C-alpha cells in the first residue's frame, strides 16, 4: 500500500507541476495577445499575468512539497524539527502567494469598482492571520522541542552518573 501511495503522490505531483507550467505559459500568451492588440489594456493584462504566475508558483511548490515529503523521503518517522521546518516552508510559500494575489487584486479593484475591495482585503487579512498563526506554531513547536531535548539530556546525565 505504501508503494501505491508513493506512486499516486508522484503522479499527482508531476501533474500539478505540468499544470503550473501550463498556467505560466497561458498567462504569457494572454499577455502577449493583449499587448499586440492594445497597449491601453496592457496594465490589466500584466496584473492578470502576475496573478497566473503567483498561482502557478504556489501550485508548483505544493507539488514539490508532496514530491519531497511523500515520494522521495517517504519515511514513517520524521523528527519534530524536520516536520516543523517542512511545514513552515510550505506555509510560507502559500502565504506569499496569498499576499501577492491580495495586492494584485487591490490594484485591479481600485481601478474598476472600489465597492469590490472586500475580497482583496479579505485575502490580505487571511494572509496576515496565516503569518500570525505560523509564528504561534513556531513558538510553541520550538519550546516543545527544547523541552524534549532537555529531558533527553537530563536522562543521559542521570544514566551516566549511575
């Protein structure tokens, strides 16, 4: 069953990576098509292309995360430090993508219909909450890791003195 799971994650990861490249390519083609017909609409096309690239990078990073964690490493027991670092790296990529998408959306909405600003603000607030949650997770995890390390060291000292 473990081999099947690794295969499924591997195939899904490769598909996500290919789709992310497709999204970047589509964004570039769309940008070029708009610029070739109207320079006036170029600003909106650039913002849309940025959105495509940001989303593609986030999708690619998710695929890379799955590939590294579920296919290549595929270990049953990983240390708390490795898990924290891996999760932090993954969440950081998502947060960056959400922040950039929120900023791009603010620019788009501010030029079109300011009443629609709630969605971009929601994205920025969500990204901020994610950053604060990650900080709290980091703090709690590091404190727990240090406590566990002290227990191990104290146990080793006690065994050495007996």
